[in-house]
C-alpha cells in the first residue's frame, strides 16, 4: 500500500512563513517600510518588495486606509439583510455593488442571502435607495440604521501553519 502525504487542511497553505510575516506587519501598519519588514523578518528588502508585489497582483492583499463613516459625519449608515430570488442573485448584487451608496455587498447562506452596507445623506435618501435597489426579485428585506460602531475589524491575523492546522482540523 502506497503511503499518502498528510493532507494540509490549512486554508492558508498558499502563503509561506515569510508571506505570512509580511502580511502581518502590513496588517498592523500598511505604511511600514519594506526595509523595516525585511529587518524584522531577517530577509532582504528586495525579497519583501517582490513578495508584496506578488501578493498585491494575486489579489491576496490590498493596502488601504480605513475610515469610520459615522466619525466622519455621514448621517446615515444602514445595514440591510435581504432574501433575493436565486435566479436574480447575481444581477441584483452586481447592481448593488456598482451603486456609489454601497460600501459592502456580500452573498451568503441562511434566512437572508445578501448583506448590504450603505451610506446616505438623509432618511429620505436611504428610503429612495431601498425603493430603487430592492427590486421585485427581493423576496424580503430588513434594514437597520447603525447609530454607533462598537467594533469594526476588517483585518485578522493569519495563524502560523501549525496553529492553522490545529484550528481547522477535526480531532
């Protein structure tokens, strides 16, 4: 009987230890100098530059500034949960994603299959957005106006390979 290599159950297997280290440093400070990342990881600055370019081009990371809409004075931040007819799901979500008012559109599973976060200048604008964007293919929806954000984390630390294997492997 031929022996089989153990199956790696880590969802992070495409990132090696160096890539994970680079991503972790940039996650904490997207403006950190490549020279400093290289020094911390014990690799060359050129290696860090090439790895970051690869990660960016592959779409595995984006380096962006995050803002808090409510802190910046946006009057209405709304979260809408919608149940969209399966045959219209792609069309509806593509239209929502193209709308300037939306900042987040996701497809999921459960009692609702679409989540939308949108920004509006007034309740009237929110109402018009919902009437316009939530078409006949939307079976049901519920919208909540956000009045305070208690926690918003759009990044997360990639576990080390051994931690990741433990976290996602059934025992």
